[in-house]
C-alpha cells in the first residue's frame, strides 16, 4: 500500500491513515460469494500457526483462490498467521506464502482481544506518566 510503509511505525502516525486506517483481507469476488462474505464483513483467517480477524475487502485485485493483507497495524494480528519458515539465504520470513482458511465471523480473535487489553493498559501507563511529568513541582 502506498499510504503505509512496512509495519507502519512511522506512516500510521501521519494523515495517511485517512486512506488506510486498518489492515483488511483482500478476497476475490468468487471466493467471497462462496463463503457468504460481503465487502466490510468480519472474516476469520486461520493458518496452521494462528488465527486473526480482519475486515473483508472484496476486489478483483487478487486472483481467485488467493487472499492478501498488509501488516501495517499491529492490532490486526496479521503476523500471527504466518509460519516460521524463512528463506535459506537471507532468513527473511515467508510472509507471502502462508496457506489459510477463510470464514465469516462475528467477533475478533482471542489474540486481538488480548492485544487490545494490553494496548489499553500500556496507553494508560503512558498517560499516567505524562500527567505526572507535567504536574507542577512543589
């Protein structure tokens, strides 16, 4: 995606989030229809190593039988479904070749629920520290 770079650590803090504000699962119209999915539905994506939930983006940008997502937003859990396999020469992970099952779902994955709780706790600690640092000295 041109609006985000790599894991989004820099670009997701910019106005670029107006164009891409979450990772979504791109799925071909034929595959979406076969699974009862419409654009914007929550979809469970499961591999042999993990499970996550993303919004469906029905598009012919991907071939039938293939799905695609980015990994710019940590709350999507996109990397939870990748395998430990890597290239023999560079040790780069094989993010692009993970076999998955896709099905319509109604709620986030357990990993995403844990991440949201953790993230909220971290934000709370950060805010508490920020307020303590801004307090006038006595």
